[in-house]
C-alpha cells in the first residue's frame, strides 16, 4: 500500500512539475509580449488543474510539493507581471484615446471652417 501512495505522490508531483513549467512558459510569453501563445498555455494549465483536482491528496502533501517546486513564488511573479502588463496596456489605451480625441477635434474644426462657395463657378 505504501508503494501505491508513492506512485500517487509521484503523479501529483509530475502534474505540479508540468504546472510549474506552464507557469514559466506563461511568464516568458508575457515578458516577450507573445500574446498569441497565452491562450494555449492557459488552457494547458487549466487541464492540469482539472487533473489535479480529481486526485486525492492531503493539503500537507500538496503544500509540501508546491513549496518544493516553488510554485507559489512563480505564481506571485506571474501575478505581478500580469498586473504590470495590464497597467501598461491601460496607459497605452488611454494615451491612444486622448490622441484620437485630439485628432478628431482638430480635424472637425477644419471641416466646418473650410466650407466656402466660389461665385466664379
């Protein structure tokens, strides 16, 4: 029975190792602004989460393996990076919106004032 528990523990560890690798891939993709690959990586992570949630393990086992693999640390790095990227994108979008409004107001003034009639025609 101890061998069965060891196999189960190693399958949980393998799943957590794959989760860790997916998290690293996600961090790398975000750092390199490779947004096209994010959906696939997130889907892969979700599959791993679903697989792990169907396993029977204790909180202590799970926490011990997460600590060993430094998953919590990686998750914090991912969260911070995502927050930074979101903030930067929001600033860019706000900047584009301001520029678009300024351009629209600038060209609107010329459209109204540029209408004239030529009597010679």
